[in-house]
C-alpha cells in the first residue's frame, strides 16, 4: 500500500485527511500545505501503538517527560489494543 500523498499528482502532495484546529476557539482547516504538513495516525491502525511509543521516546529524549507520558498512555489504547484494530487502507 502507498500513501495517498505519493499516489496523487506529485505537485499536490496532499494526503487523505485534513485537520480542523479547534484550539483557541478557531475552526482553521489544514489541508497539508507545506507550512503545516502533517501525518494522521488513527488509533485503530495496527501500526499506531509502535508509532506512538516511538514518538513518546523521542519526546522524552528531547526533555518533555509530560508529553512523553501522555503519548505513552495513549499508546495503550492503540494498535492491537484498540477494540476496532485494523490494517490501514
């Protein structure tokens, strides 16, 4: 399977998802433009637990133990631990 962003027109480089930013009362939509590029991982993705654990380890190594703890806790609900775990599509 390939990421949508690499299947589409290479000049577009957009993926499958957009993000709506809810912080600060805003409803800003991010479509993956270069300035706010992103990669979405759904917790039910069978690969999510490993990805979140790696992110937590990096956060801890970069001095943010609080974020690392939160992400590590979230990883316990991800991947094969998720009730609706599935292979990404």
